[in-house]
C-alpha cells in the first residue's frame, strides 16, 4: 500500500513540475529584443506587352549557324566541334563549386555554383548579371566543358577551362563569357 501511495505522490509531483515555468526570459519586462528589420531588395523592372499567337516562332532569334566561331575561339552551340575543347584542361564538378567573377560582354557580375541537385544539373545562380545570364539556374560538367543552364534546364552558355581558376566560352547568343576567381 505504501508503494501505491509513493507512486501516486511521485506522479502528482511530476505533473506539477511540468506546469512550472522554465523560460529564461521575463515576459513582463520591457527588455524584449525584436529581430532586426529586413533590408529591401531591388526588384527587376516588369514589362508588359501582347503575347505572340500560339505556334508563332518569329519572336525567337535564329539558331546559331553550325560551326560559327565566336570570341575566345569557342564555337557557338550547334557546331559539330568546339575549337576550345582540344586545348581545354580537365574539369571536375567539385572544383567548380563556390563563387566566381563573371565577365560577360564587357560587364562584370557574380556567379555562385553549388552541388545541390536541380533537374539534370546542380543549382547555381548569378547576381548583378545582364542579358542571358540573368536566367541562369543550374549548371553541369559535360566532358571538358561547363554548361550553364536556365531555370528550365536549357543551355545558356558553354565554357572550357583555359587556366587555373579561369574558364572561357560563349553564350548561346554569341557573347563571350569568362569565369575567374
């Protein structure tokens, strides 16, 4: 009988202990800290216009001509052979991860590459870039080339390792692109 009373008493003590306040802050004081305000981020301009009729492909630029040479000796996508591929250095995905400084059509911006899977490639992105690279969302290494892709997985640019911490290539539109650290 004594064990039953001891067990019941212990149960009551434990139940009451669970009702005690264990917080380290004093809710009644005026010393509450509020989080720092979030800084506003710039929003790209929004444009409007009439959409093309379904099936109308006149809004898209012409595909690059096979074998067309562009800046840096890299052949535009669609060419049978990329000239820089013969002199390109070996590249691994792991060596690409991190921050890169991008030079594109005379302007500079930042690129960030991760190993997080995204579709058929890895997640990546740009900050401060203009033109085609603003749509970059992923990337992958294919042989000796690095392929930058848009958010839908379509190739935007192809680059080849030309030196330690340097890659050169071109966008689908024919603009030269260089990555460096």
